[in-house]
C-alpha cells in the first residue's frame, strides 16, 4: 500500500497556537535579542567558535560518543591525537567544520532554506566527507556493513530500518516524504513566531522520516542550528541547542523520551486530524522550546560581559605574575583588539613594562596575535575553560537562571 507523505502530519497547530508555546516563542525572541550584548564583535566571534566545539561535544554525547574537549581542539588544529581517541575527535571535528560553514553561509546571506532537501543533503554530505573511514559505514544486526554515501537519502537499494518502536517510511518513499517535508516547513519561513515553533516540530519530523541510513540525529541538530539563525534567534552563535538536548531541563534522558513520545499516533477524535498525535506534538514543542530558552538564558549568564570580565581578571591575577595584566586583559576584552603601541597608554606605564605585560599574556595564551608586531586579540584558552565558562562541558556553579517551568519533560 502506498505510504502517503501526509503521514508526518500534524506539522503545525493549524487551529491556533497553544498559549504556552506562543509565549515561549515570544520570550525566545526577547532573550536571543540581548544575548552577547556589549561584547565586541571580535570577542563574540572568538566565543562563537568556542561554542561550536561545545555544540559538537554535546551532539556526540547524545550519540553515546564521549569526546574530550582537548582532543577536539587538537583535531581542529591538525595535531596528533591518541590513536584510540582519534576517530571520535575527527568525528567531532567534522561537526565543527560543517557548523562553521553554516554560520558563514548565514553571515554572507547565502544560506538556503534549512528544511530543504538540498540543504539537508549538503549538510549530510559535508559531514560524512569529513568523517573518519571507520564511521562511514552502517552496521546491520546480521553483522553486515554497508558504506554510507555522503548526502544520499535512503532508496530502494537500502535495507529497511527501525528506530526503537518507530518504523520510518520505507526507503522507496523517502524522496516523496522529503519533498513534502521541505514544502511543509518551507511555508513557515515568512512567519517569525511560527518558524520558531517549526524548529521544534521539524526536528522531530525529520527524525521521524529518517531520510539517511545514518547521521539523521546530527543532521537534525545542524538543521535546528541553521533554523535558529533563519528565525532570528541565533544569538550570534553564542548558544547551543545540542547542549540543551543532551542535558534536558532536569535530566539527560528527556530528549530520547520526548522524541519517542512525539512518535505517538493520534489518540481519538479530539487529538487533531493528522496521523500523529497533536497533543504529543504540542507537548514535544513546548519541551523543545523550553530547552532552547534555557540554553539562551544560560549563555546570557556565562557570556555576560561584566561577569566574564570579572572571571577573566581573577584568572589572570592567579596565573600571571604581573599586576598590570588584569587591566590589559579587560581592555582587550572590551575593545576586541589593541595595537601594541597603545599598551603603555592604557596601562600608564613605560613601553618596556607594557611590552613585558603583553609578552606574558601572549605566552600563557590569554592574548593572541598573528605576528610579534600586529595587534593583540582576546583568546579563551581551553585549559582554563571551566574558570572562564563554568558548566559548559561539566557541572560547576554559575549564576544562571532556573530552567523554564515546564512539566512536559516528566510525561511518558
């Protein structure tokens, strides 16, 4: 029997947006609009690259791959990584590379519709082109292995798959489903609030279709990142949806539980008119948007200029034996870059003293420069990440707001 693409319905709330979801969409716009306020663009750009690494760390963690941040950083530099950890590090590097390209497309105004088949196939292709060979195969229950063709949807030659209790559309129907998916979610791009909600519903529905033999979860998270840009809540790349999905609002198991919950079929005449449960979609969207808001609020706290300045000054005071160093780091943080010749004026010291302070900060990695004569720019050394940005990769105390009060995460 022919499988109709309408099987992914409902995709939106045609009879009116639920109030709590509408309120979350408005709050997301407000919170994202103030994220990174006061940061110099150069400092924000440096932080955004740091967040990309965090994003790939958590995206890998969702897949059960625990990659050390230090290994990710080494892989990005092309440095040697321990052979046992190298494949995971290269997998993480692939994610960062693709996200950088997505961000560059957005900045240049060249990013296509994130829910289009063309964009999704491009993201999958670029991801697997960068992947190590050992992760470019699908292992089947019978022990056989099938190579993954980068960017190619499942087709008639692929084995059928199951995802938990969910049976995705058959391989021969994936093309039709993706045409419908692209059209359906593309229609939401002209409406800001509706498109913010579409970030949540498209995330689930793409995984429901499961268009690729493997890599669907990673592609869906990259798609959500791109959609956040398109919806105007990207926050200059200073927050990560993957961190929120990996951690949940209260516990890490929420993401998989809520994805499974959104697979639920329609429960009677009062549960919408589509194949899937409208109530389950509402609960999933409310949870997903609350996770996004939680992450934007967290990022606003950790990247708040005044708090970051205080933490950086305290760190420099502990690490660098130079009483002028905290003042210089504050100046560069606030202004993004500093000509070396201006350091004596900023510190009100002799040229020799200023030169020594600059050298100490560059040597320890707090400042960076293309050459000994070019301006210095702020840097955020990975070795001090927990002092500068508590709780990015591990639990630590930071003055961040409580997660939004959403009880959906506890539902089956």
